[in-house]
């Protein structure tokens, strides 16, 4: 389980750079994505819908806490952190 979570961390870190998130938020964005993906993997046995829903709730709560702590909009963390949960290139084109 460590390798997929680390891959999600690196992927979200890259998306944070690609979407020009503030530099000081790169690690926090990557942490959001890694935690969301770990939550998904832990809840995967409950089914696709429930696992994705629970991971999105965890991501939202973590994004809100980080936005208060770092004094940034939570959108910075949610938009980058959701990428491991949404498959395909459609979300990339939507966000771009």
C-alpha cells in the first residue's frame, strides 16, 4: 500500500506545479492527495461508490483544515488532491 500512496503523493505534487499552485502549498497539496488515496484504498472493500465518497469527505476535511492553517483557499488543496480519485483525462481538461 505504500507504493500507490507514494505515487499519488508524487502525482499530486506534479499537478500542483502544473496548475501553478503557490509554492509553499506544494507539499500540503501532495499530502492531501496521498491521504485521499490512502483513504480510498482502505475503504475499497466497501465498493467503488462508498470508497470514493469517503475519500472525498476525508479530502474535503483535510483541505479545510490546511486552508485555515496556511491561510489559503481550500480550492488550492481540493483541486489538486482530487486527481488520484478521478480517473481519465476528462478532469484534466475540465480543470485546465
